[in-house]
C-alpha cells in the first residue's frame, strides 16, 4: 500500500526512528510478521509503525495536509485529514487503523445517508451514528484490532472525501447541531440511552415498509428494538431506490445455494414483518434442503432477507 501526502509532509515512526517525507511512501508486510516502510529509497522495519502528518493534533504545522491511502476504501483510495494512522500485521495482512476523536474527526466523515435530506433526519442520523460509535468504544474487535470498521459492517466512514465535499455541508451542520463545543472542546453530545446505558443503535438503509424486531433478527428480545411501521419509506416522496428490487438467480445459482442438483420449488417461512427465517427447497427428484433467510441472502447476493419468490 502507499500513503501520499498533499500540501505538506508526513512522518513515519518505527520504534525509535522517525523519518519525514514530502512524497509517497510504501508500506508492505514481511514474512516474519513485521511491517516495512520504504521512504526516500530507505527501508525501515518494525512490529508496527505510526504515520502522522502536518497540522494535526499530533504534529503542528501551517499546511492543512491530507494523506491518500491506497485501497483503503473498499479497494479504492481513501483520503484522510484528521488523527493518525497505525499499521501492523494482523492475520497475515496489513492492518491499517485510523486513530481519531469521535465527534470532531470521525463523525463528519460518516457517509451513511444523503446530505440532501432534511436537517431533522440528518440530526437523527448523527445522534444514531455517535451512539453506535460510543457503544463500541470498549474492547477492540479481534478481526481488525479496532473499535469500528469503516464500512457498513459498522458505519461507512469516507473521511475527508466526504467531510470536505461541498454538498456535505448539511451533514457537517447536523453533527454540530447535536453537540456543543468544537474540536477538542466538545462538552456535550447527544446520544440515545435506555435505562442509563447506550443503546445498540443499529439501522439499515431500507425496511421494506416495516422494521424487524431484534428477536426476529437475532433471536433475543431487546425492548427498544421492536417492529415498527415504516410505510413512509415506500412512498413516492421518499425516493427510496431500495423500496422494491428484483433479482433473478439462475438455476445453477439456486442449486448451489441449497446444495442440490436442481431446485424445483422453494417454500418460505417468514415473520409477520416479512423477514424470511427459513427457505426449504425441493429438487425435481424430491430431495430437500433448508437454508436460513440470511444464508440465502448471502448466497444469492440479495439486498435483504425480506423477500418473496415467484
């Protein structure tokens, strides 16, 4: 991977060594489980390294430097302005972590909803995003050694590319409207709590007209995660691109999904809200196989586990 500074310099810290660069550096993993940085024709190796850049809380300077990180955004380059980056190996891969403050450095880069939405909706999303992040500020996740992923597994974080976009002004204002103070001096920030604890602020882009309860999705009841009517999301005024969708899987794909030679019929079992809990397929010779709705969604690359089959 490469890290490229713009309008300033970056510096790499490996052990007791610190080296600066005004141009791109390359970081790679070694067979011994270490990481190696190539800076200006020289190589520096250690068990982990930190990359900082100018005009941040880690390194003062007049240049508002950003750093472009190759393959950081689902294979595409990501651009970052705040915090610092830590790199080490994890499970035989480079593990690249952004370290930043939640309110002033992380939330402005969240890109979960269109910034063109009305301000009350954006503020509600900002509160949900903050609550979700705060709740995850505990033990690090084993798969990433991080608090939150930067993709929809947690929350989609696009960094400076989103925060600095002209059309993102309403989102930045919504984040500010749900907190008091700025920068390192955020004194109060709105979150959602239940019985004195942060809620698990899970959300999705579309609900097919009704949300599912936690018991339906995960098997355990959560008092504040109950099924609710969401018919408005399917209205023409909502402009929801996922209000309805169609996928036409091939016979081969269906057979592979169920592990059968072919599929003649499929019987679905679903909750009242429409969530498919199980799908039973029968082959032309009478063989059967059952998959959960989540398993079938993954196998057929469906947008949701709330679907019908015709």
